[in-house]
C-alpha cells in the first residue's frame, strides 16, 4: 500500500524496520506481537534518514496487530511526536479480517496535535491502484 500511495503522489516512502527482526513463523510473530502490545513495548528501530519537518502531510501505515499499530510503528511515532505537530497524519493498514481495529483512534491519541484524516484499511494488502486513487481523491489529497 505504501508503495502505491507514494507512486500516486510522487512522494517519498520510508520503511520502519525494527533493529531485531520478528520471527518468520506466523504463530511466533502472533505471540510476540500480543505480548509486546500488552506491555506497550517500543522496540528499537533502525535509524531513519529523513527530515520530517519538510512535510506537511505524513501517511502512517501498519499491519493491524491485535487491533492496533505494530510496536515498531509505535516507536516511530513516539520518537517523532514533535515532528508530527500541526501536520496532516493519514493512517492506513493491512489486516486479516479485523479492519482498522482502533488504529485511527490510537494514532489520534498519539498525535493529538495533528490533524488526522480518514484512513484506508485493506484486507490482506488487496487494495488496488484504483482503490487507493479513489481514497486519496475522497480525502482531497489527490
């Protein structure tokens, strides 16, 4: 989704990568994510080489893990809260049937001094170029 959004907007795209990779086995990731989220854990992430002050609109994407953002995304937001003040923040997520969960509300709490626009949730990364184009048009970004 992030790549399609970036392509349609001719925007920069940044991947948030945890310092310690998550396990490859599905059940191990599920268990680890559940534990981390219950503890409000913020894993270390790799350094980000981008100046967020250059942007007025920032899309924040995450898989839906236990109805919220993945812990590395939480780390990114917490580390950059000051750089998100007075900006438009637009959430998007992929999910396996849980929709957005409470991701928009969680981002709104974390980015309380930002304007949160309507996001897009995509089942299993199935959002097409057309779906994303319609969404970006609807929220007046495109």
